[in-house]
C-alpha cells in the first residue's frame, strides 16, 4: 500500500533561505607592526531552500504539522582573509504530484522523482574590509553585512499521480475492487463513506505496473462541498483512465451514473473527456440472467458499453484489467 496513515493534501508554509555571513573588519596584528592593514575575509553564503521530489514521500503531513522552515546562515568572515563557510542548503522532500504556489500563481508542478527546484536563494556573504582599502583609506575597520535570505509563503497542493481512478457513489465497491486487484488493503465496510481518504494500490497487468486510486465516495453536490468529494476531486484530474463503478442493486443505475458525471463536469469539464470504463459491480448478488437484463437496460440508457463484474467473486475482473492497459 502506497499511502501513509493519513493523507494530507494541502499545506501552507513559510520558508526562509539563510542570511549571508558578515564580512570581517579584522586588521593584521604583526610583531613590530602596531597598525597592520586590513585582512578581514568575506562572509559565507546562506543556505538555499530546495524542494526535491521524493517517491518515498506520499503526503504533505510533515508540512501541515510544521509551518516554518529556515535554512542556516553563512558563517562570518575571519581574520587572515579567511572566508566564512557557506551554509548547507535545506533540502525539503515532497511527493510526486505536488503543486507549489505563491498567491495562487503556480511556481512548479513536481511530477517525477529526483526533480529539484530552487525555491528560495540564500543571501550572499558580505565582503571583508580588504575590499574597501584605498590609497587614502588604508585601514577600514568594517566589513559588509551579509545579504538577507528570501522569505516566502507557499501553498502546497498534492494531486495524486495515479494511472487509474476508481469513482462512484459511496458503497459502490471501489475499496473491495482495489483490494481484489492490487496490493492495497483498504478499510472495507457496508456503510457510506467507508473511504475517508484516497487509497493507492499497485497492480501488475501483462508485466506492467499501474497505480490505482480509490477515490472517496462522491455524492450529489460534491463539487459544491457536500460530503467528501470536493476535497478529493482534484486527485482525479491526473488519472489516465476512470473506472466508474455502480452498484448493480441500485434502484436507478442510470441516475447514479449521471450524478457522478455531473459532479465531475462541475469540477473540471475535461474529466468528462477522459477514457472511462463503466462497470456494474456486485454481480455475485444476483442471478446471471437478471444481471444481464439490468446491464442491457442500463447500457441503452447511457449509450455506452457496460461491463458486469464482481469484485468479490472475481467475475470479469480479468476483462476489466485488460481494458486498463
């Protein structure tokens, strides 16, 4: 299973790169030379703040708990023209699929592991007094102050990078299906909103690994904030295929189908153009003839092909998997 205990998909944080170290105002101290010349070194550079995309990170929970991240300042310059040490950069791991925004403007969209982006540059170190000596001003006793680091407020948004999104009304059987075809072990129960956060699983089909995401149960009005759906609709946007599950025992499968499609369209009309597989689930609860009758009627109403499956018995699961690749 690819998720941590809780999926945190939003965070607002404050970052600050390191200040530059101060230049030294040191003067030489030599035997028999009461007033030596300037020998102050430059200050070191402050640490940068860098985001690195990490496949081992799957949530923004660390950034929800800790709101401020600061890189270290550079060391001050020293006597004998010794430059202060540059500070280490602050490397912040974030999961693939994270969008970084400032004032709702996209800074970067992280999509692959190892991707590094400089978010805030460390301040430059100040110059030592050796840079300020002139023929008429031979013993400057001051060094330059280091430049301050950059401070920024960032909004982090996570959109899961899944190949397949499992969608449908609550208790349509999405978690059961995910468990049946992948390595995920989501919590499963016979009540609405079993899934309170997206579950991720990996399935191997014809030697190819695909990532599946079980999206929390959508309901009518989800795009306006009802139920759980509005919080997780963004995760559907990156999927390549949508598997729309509908309970074959529903009083009106066509209406159930329309409810979810309407919510997808309100959130992002582009989702309606994605590849979609429509499946009537829980066929194990009905006689095969009855299942076929319901499927035929449903298919004519929505004018789409409909697959009859059972996540419990495994009926037509192999057919479904073959359509995912």
